[in-house]
């Protein structure tokens, strides 16, 4: 966005050098036999829009500006691009940017970290506005571009599988609550036409409402399910983090054993069975073909290992052995429609 329309707005000039940069990239991909799968928005909000009206917090402005930006992309690249993602991981845009303050624009209620922001309200507003921006861009594409360009358009959502810490009913419920907030917050409106019931109970009047006219645009506004996923969490009821649905995440089972191999990232362990279960969950719940658009493993202490040892890459190899086997089993044994694993 910031390269194509540096000032960001619907009345601001398009940068021809930005168009040329991406056009050349797309041409090069095609020349090398690579199908471009283009993400329109991956967290690069033009600074001018944040300064002008607060960026993603301003529904009246951001939706129109985003849709115009999407139009520019469809017009410039749609003759060659047949697979579009409107945005990457709106959960991260909302929670990490406006709830925890660790991504731009760094807003939160924590004044040690953020000079401004309200973690109790802003993430839910931003998420709502991201859904609307996505949906109206899809509506535009389907009406004006898809008939001639013949492409597909959707969104990619992050979210990891959740399993109960033990067999108690409250922890079984906690695992579903974790999925409701991590995935259902965005997937349920887009694919099913409603917010998860648990989110409505949890947030009450802090969860913005769609008008009947907006719901007509939001529901069904994706041709496929784009999935970014890395791990599985054991879930216990009674957590304090609203962004996890008041669910505690752990990798340690009741008997003290670990769910899988620990990555360098504290939030990531290797558990391929969970990947297969998540693929089945998304397929059965949302009933659209799946593109796995992100997946991977950061090896613990990789930077400090001798180069000969690092090159063996045992943990990463094992991770991808497990995930590719999970994809194969989901397709051949479970009947899940998976179109690609990136």
C-alpha cells in the first residue's frame, strides 16, 4: 500500500514506480513458472492515514481508502494475478497493533509501552473495520473484475489448533473458546455470517455490530479458506488474557511431558496431529477449499550452533515431515479439500 499509494488515500496519487516494481516482480514469477498468490495488505498501512484520521480505527475513512487501493491493484495486476488475498492475519493487525502494542501503531492500555490506546475497545473496532474492508474489496472484485479476469479472492487468517488440557468439561469448553477468539472472530462472520456466540457474550457492547446491509456483503466474502498455522495449544479455563478468550495456553501435559519439540519461539512446539485436526475443523466448519499460506518452525538456539550442526536441521526436517504427512492424511484419509501448502 505505502509503495503503491504513498499517502494512502482514495484521492491521493498512485506511484507509477511502485506499480512498475510489483508488475516486474509478477512478470518474473510467471516467467519462472511460479503462480503469484498476492496479498494486498500485509500490515503496511501508510503513515499518512494514521496521522490523518487514526488509520484502522476510523471505519468511515479506512474502508473507502482500502477499497480504492484494492481497485488500483486489480486494475494494474489482475490480468496476470488470479489468486488474491485481501489481507494477512487481521487478528495480528487488531491485537498486536491495538491491544498489546507490539506491532505498529503500538497502541495499548499499557502506558509503559504505549503513549496512547485502549486495549479494551480498540482491537475489536479494528477487527470489525478490517472485516468490512476485506468484504467490500471482495464485492468490488466480484462485480467489476472477476467476470473478465477469472480470478479467486479470499483472506488468510492465523490461528492454531486448541485441545483441552485434560478431559474436564470446563477445559473442553475452554479449547472451543480459544478457537472462537483466535479463528472464529474473523472466520465466522466471513464464512457463516455471524460472530461467535462466545465472543458476543464475552464482549457485549464492546463488539461492534454490522448493519443488515453490511452482513449481506460480509457473509460469503471469500472463495476459499486461507490458513496460517504453526502449532497446537493445550487449553485450560480461567485465564486472564481476553485476546485468548480467557484461556490459559500451555505445552505441558498434566503428567509433566511436553506436547512436542520446543522451537526457538516460546509459543511454538511441533505437534503435527494438531495440524491435521485444524485442517479438518476448518473444512467441516467453513466448507471451502483450504490454502495453507504459512507454516514453519524456528529451531531453538539455531544462531549459536556450529554451522555443521545447524545444517543438519533435524528439528525443522522433523517438523515438515510431520506437517506434510498431516496434509496428506487430511486429503487422502479425511477428504479435506486442500489446494496448496506453501
